[in-house]
């Protein structure tokens, strides 16, 4: 499958099954992980360019606040959050603070459990909270977080790198979305399968045969 070459990153990107790339990218990941990974779905340069546009949009929207508290959903969102927060602080007028929260839904399986638990959180303060989440799959985690923050009367916005819901969850508040992706099992850029692939710079599709083996 040949990835689609894209050059505009200003709006949410609808990723086709063959994936997206920019010119001149040669993903090295397949050499090392070719037996486990089917293809690159979103290349690292596409991620970088889309994040720059998202940071600008968020900066414009939220500049009226003195500072924003970035609430990073562990563990998968760490690379996304780390890149986005630096873009926000360096390239926009807004000032950032940082908090973490951990939820659990997948375990080591490719298919999410229905029940989502909030496991760890500290004090979540701030005039406005920006929830930073790597992926919305069935939506259980984000829904749980929305309820959690709403119950505590915390004003918030949500920022999601990958939306896999295919617009089937209208109750979810998705303020900023990077990419809409097909229903494939993805890893890389913080996302894992059975604990693997978090450290890859591209977002990749894990081979179906591998998912069946677990
Ligand atoms: C993954 C992912 C999201 C959530 C999305 O987290 O990082 O938080 O699942 O799924 P949902 O929309 O169906 O709820 P996971 O529980 O695997 O934890 P991790 O981030 O530590 O990998």
C-alpha cells in the first residue's frame, strides 16, 4: 500500500487506510519491526507538522487565559504531550502547567475492556484544563475523564491526537483533534501493543496475525 502524500496540515486530517506521509520520508521503522508492523499509518513528519498547526489553533483559542493546566493522560500520551506542550509554550502566548492522570482500559489486549478506571491523580487546579490524550478508541476513557472533571466543576478542553471513533460518539467533547484514523490497531508515538512500540516516532499499524497470537 502506498501512503498518500499530504502537504496541508491546518485542519484535522482524515487518514486513509494506506496512511499519510510527506515527501522524502523513508521510515526506518520497517527495517527493524517489519515482521510485526504492517505499515506506517502516520509518518513522523506528518505528526510534527500537524502538531504545529494544532498548537497554533489552541494558542489562538486559549490566549485569554493567564495559564492553562495540561492534564496528560498516562501513559500513551507522553510523547504527544511533551511535543505539544513545548510548542504551546515556545510558539504561542499561553503559559502552561502540567499534571498527570492515569486511566486503565486495555490491559495487554488489543480490544478495550468496557470499564474504565481512574487510577492515579493529584490535585488538578487551574482556570482552564487542557486534557491531552493520545487516542480515542471506543471513547470510554475520555467519557470517564469528562464526567470526572465536570463533577468537580473544572472547566476543560480536550485535545486528542488520534480519533478512531468515526464520529459515532457525539456525546464526547473533542475540541482539538489531530487525525481521524481508520479502525486499525495502531502503535508508536506513545501508543503500545502489549507494552511494545511506544518509542517509535511514526504511528504504525500492528500486523493482524500478531494481534491474534495474544
Ligand atoms: C489507551 C489510550 C487511551 C485509551 C483509549 O490507554 O492511551 O487512553 O486507551 O481507549 P478508549 O477510547 O476505548 O477508552 P490504555 O488504557 O491502553 O493505557 P496506556 O495509555 O497506559 O497505554
